[in-house]
């Protein structure tokens, strides 16, 4: 959520930033509503001051024998007016806050201006594209050929865009989760947390999924299935104050993720790229505002480290203003090479939300020197999306005979060097 004071004082700058994002927001209506709200607050304050004066005068009348029936009647009228205005202020506050919840974050000044993904910029590339002496197969063909991925039975028991992992496929998924968690906790200094996989409406609102993206979520009567571990992990400190000396707080969590993919009809209908349920290891940081963009570089590097250890060729892309997520001020996407289709696929998205989520969730920190409190900055990134990592391994490590070589760093987890057909 943006600070209304900042919007009020930087109207043209905010309008330009939202225009660069391609967001259609009527700031004038919001500013008019805010002006009405502030006028009501000023009127209420003036009336309360008059009421206090009358209260003091009436208190004196008891000892001085003054006849203040007229003043008492006026004070009762003022009290009724204050009560009515306070209700108007409450309604105005709710209206302003509802509007603020619909406004996306302001892009950081370092974010390139652009309309869509075509204007994203490649920051760096790691590794080389693998060379094959045969035509590489798509990961779903590799997985089905090895009998380790089963999309037909998943469709039978649930529906489209689900998968069943059999045998060594299930083992590979589990190995990747454990490997990622081990690297991030042992080598990168994150604390592992295991959170609920369902959250309440307040948690979804705090991280920016609600109210804008409700159609993308799976919901029960009371809870929402999480679209990412970002939601429960960020909300661990909702309505709390962290100590500035403890920042950055670095947390990592494995969770399944659930998404309707409402806006992706017809896209990536085969394979593991766009599933309704998938596993992910998520990195979350609560950072000091003075160095949160340094934290973003570090967090992105932590996610990259997983790809490098797996020996997967990838590139880092900075998203332009028109391709930024709703809550993000700056985002790097890590895109892994998928040789069968000859394209790069997003496998991690690493973002700094500055104080946008913290303001919505009332997450503060206490400065170690001044003892003053302010909103901290929140960041997160996939470290990595597990299903997409599995898909990348199947495509990049496939062999001519249909087997798949296991990356060296996973062999101790799987106790295998090669995935061969089941049976």
C-alpha cells in the first residue's frame, strides 16, 4: 500500500509512475476523497476543542453558580455533530483505504521503462547451452517415457494441469526440495520455517493478493490456499515490530502452491510449467530500508546459486515497469534454458516490495540508534520453483537412450547417477 501522504505531496510523480506501469488509476478521485476526509477531521477537531472549552466552563459553573443552560444545550448539539462526523470519517477512511489497496507499487528509479515483457532487459547470463547429438525431447515426453511423470492419471483423479510423480520422479522432486533447503540454510544463512498452507483474508491482503487477484486463488469457506509461501511467511510478522539490529531477517520455506491460472487460458497446457498445484522453495527477507536493494542483489544471488550448482544454463532479466508484479518495486527474473523448445523459462522471480507490503501488514522495525519505529522493507524470491527445476533437469540432462543423468549435487540425495525407465 502506498502512503497517502506521499501521493498527496508527489501527485505528478505518482501519476507518471503508474502510467509507466500501464496502470489505470483515477488518482483525482482518491485525492478528492482524501481532501473530504481531512476536512471532516479538521471540523471534528475544532468541534472537540469547543466541547472541551464548554466542559471546563460547566465545571467552573458548579462552584461559581453560573447559569449555563444555553451552553449545555449547545454542547449537547456539538456532541451529536461530533458523533455524526466521526462516523463519516470512519466511512471516509474505509473508502480511501479501499482505493489504496487497488493501487500498485511505484517502480524503483532503476527499473527500465517499458510496456511489457518484450522491454525487459537481460542483466547477465551464466553457463552455456547444452549441445545434443540428437533432437532433445520436451520434459513431458522424457518423463512419460521414463514412467516417472503421469499426467493422464492426474487428470483422472483431479483434472487438467496436475501431475503425478512416480518412483524416481517423486524421488527427484523430494531431492530437489531437500537440496534447496539445505543450501539456503547451511550456506546462505536462512532460517527454515514450515507454515500452514492455508491463510486468512487478512494475510492475503497484506501481501497484495487481495483484493485485486481473488479470481486467481483457490478458496474454502474461511481460508485461501496459498499461491506461494511468500504469503504465510511474510505474515509471520504482521502487526509486529522487529528490532533493527536483527535485520535482515532471512527465512526460507518449502510449500506446495495453488493457483487457478485464471488469465493463462491456452498457455503451457502440457507439462510442468503452468500447474494448478506445484512445489516451491521460497526465500523471504525483512530488511532495513537503507540497504534493501543490496538485499535484493544478495537474495537473487542465492537463487542463482542453486541453478549454478545444478549446472543449468540461465539468464537474469530485470523486469520493465510494464511487466512488474502488483506489489513489486523492482524484480529480477531468473530464466532457465529449455532446449527442446529453444526458449528460456522463468524459474525464479526475486522482488523488493520496499514498504508496500509492510504498510499493508503493519510490519515495523525499531531503529537501533534512535529507537524510532518505521516500516521495514520486505523481499522474496523463489529459491527455486521445484517443478520447473525438475523439468529443466529432464530436458538438459536427457540422454540419447531416453535416460536422464542426475546432476552431481543431487546424487547423494537420490543414491542414483541415472534415471532409467521403471520396470
